C-alpha cells in the first residue's frame, strides 16, 4: 500500500500539520524571494510551490495534502500582506509580481490537487475494478 492508506490516522494528522508548517515557510520564503528579484525570484518561488504541492500530493496520495500546504501558504501570504497599525506593510509588494505569485500559486495548487497519479484507479459505479 502507498499513500494515505499506508499510514494511520495519527501519522496522517502529523503529516498534514507538517505540510501546513511547510506551506507557511514556503510562503514566507517565496514572498521574500519574489519581492527581491522580480523575474528570477518569482520563477524560483513558483518552483518551490510546485515542489511543495507535488510532494504533498505524492506523500499522502490524495489532494488533502495539497490542501494543507495551500492553506499554510495562503495564510502566510495574507498575513504578510495585511497593513500594520503604523500604516505600512510588513513586506512590500512590488506591483504585479505579487499578483502573479498569488495566481501562479493557486493554479499550481489546483493542478497538483486534481492530477491523476499512476497508482490512482478510476472509480466505477458498477462495482470493484478488476
């Protein structure tokens, strides 16, 4: 057995919490890199997101792993973009780069969550696959 069927509930929860934390860290690092270098940093940040989301999909074998990583990434994205009481932002958002980072991350998350892996079997309403 592979994927989420091979691990117990406690281990699955631990993996999901780890993916949530990895999503937060990847989101913070991606924001910093995308803001520092527009073209190269943006590509690097999106590649890091793709690696995180694909690894989450492969680790659990379902889209729930991608969902946990996406929640962590989006949480860090929103928290870094909220203005502080002083009136400025924690990290600056340099124009269109942050919007491309947000849209690209969402597209990558949906792509990884809905992809079919070689081990996935098609579901049939008629009964068990033989």
